[in-house]
C-alpha cells in the first residue's frame, strides 16, 4: 500500500536516452551498416523508415524532433517552388532528412549525393520501393570530417546529372562544411546541372569578423554572405531571395541565370 502510494507520488522515469556511441564510432567498417541499425521508431505500414540515432548524428543532429523538424521545414520551403514534375538534386543528402518528406510527392524524381557511405546505403535500402524515382549516389570524395579516407578531390567530381536536367538543387547544411575551393567547384556544378531558370537552395553560417571571407574547417565553415553571393553570381547563380534563418542557418534561394550553355 505504502509502496503503491510512493510509486504514484514519484515522477515517472524519463524516456530512455539513446545508447551512448562508442568513442571511436566514426571508425566503423564502411561496408556495413550494423553500427547504424538501431532505430528507435519501428517502421510503420506504408511509412518511410527513420534512420538511427548514429546516422542522424552524423547528419547534424541525433535529436529525433530536430531531425523531423528540420526535414519538414526544408520540404515545405522547397515545395513552394517546385514545378509539376520536378527533378530534385539533394547535394549532401545525409541520411534522407529531406528525401523522406519529398517522397510524399509521387511525381517528384530525386537524386541524393553524399560522401558519407553509410547514409547512402541506408537511404538505398529505405527507399528501395521507390528506386525508380529516388536514387542515392555515393561519391568517395575527401573530407577531413566526413570521409577522411576519401580518394577523390571534391574539385575533380562531377555531379551525377546531365547538363540542364535538374529543376531544384538543395544544399542543406552542406556549404557549412565546405572549404572554399570545393564550394566554388560545386557552385559551377550546380549551375551546370540546373535547367535554365532552375533554382538552388543553399544554407550557410555567416559568423565572420569584418574583412573575413571564409573561416573554419569542415567541422564548421562560416562565410561572408556578400562574398558568397558574388561567387554564386560568377557561376551564373543569381540571388533571388534571402529566405532567412531555418534552424540556425541562413538560407538563400538562387536562380540559374544561364539561358543556354550552347550544349
Ligand atoms: C550536416 S550534414 C547535413 C546532411 C543533410 N543535408 C541533412 O540536412 O540532414 C552535412 C552532410 O554533407 C556531407 N558532405 C560533406 N562534404 C561533402 C561533399 N564535399 N560532397 C558531398 N557531401 C558532403 C556529409 O557527409 C553530411 O552528410
């Protein structure tokens, strides 16, 4: 009786927190997903799987509410600007934070690209039922943070899309991790694959001191926004709208101004 009363008075235990990751969890075997196979949410009928805490952590935040909130916020923002049968390229797609929401549009075709192999392998498996319209490409590019064994320089990589074939390129929290030379190369590639008038959504961090243009390493890059928009313009990507801050990053909407590249 007393025990029952005490139990009623004591607060219920908090939800169990995700199991701690081993200190060397980034040193996983890159051909296996087993470190990443511990989802908290079971797969629901006709639902899209939710990636594990470890995968989400590598893509910016392990927190489930943040993962879902950021994905939804980006999907709502991008969806407003999509044409009828859109082709979307998600550069630095991580473990499908945005793809899970874009997938709800049955007319949308999507290619996700990332240098982090476990995220790509997970997405291929999770989206296997829609492989005809959702494609995930791994690129073994070098990044001290995200792919330290990568064998290809980012500046040597061509995006896996034909010239002028994509309506919208999304870079959600990618340029917040790119060295300047890699960013410049990607801007050129984004302009190449976008259709004339196609759009890019790019988020950045902008905490630089006066006179500073690019600061940090691949853990976190901050840049001067005026300089960044100049680089965009040099690639033919013209600033259409400073959308504002989305979950702590400033998002820019840019339009491909190149009418025809003579190809
Ligand atoms: C902070 S995460 C964001 C992932 C995803 N866009 C999202 O919002 O969940 C940054 C992602 O960029 C990827 N990345 C970093 N450098 C890259 C590069 N040079 N090319 C392609 N992807 C890269 C990382 O592997 C990681 O998945």
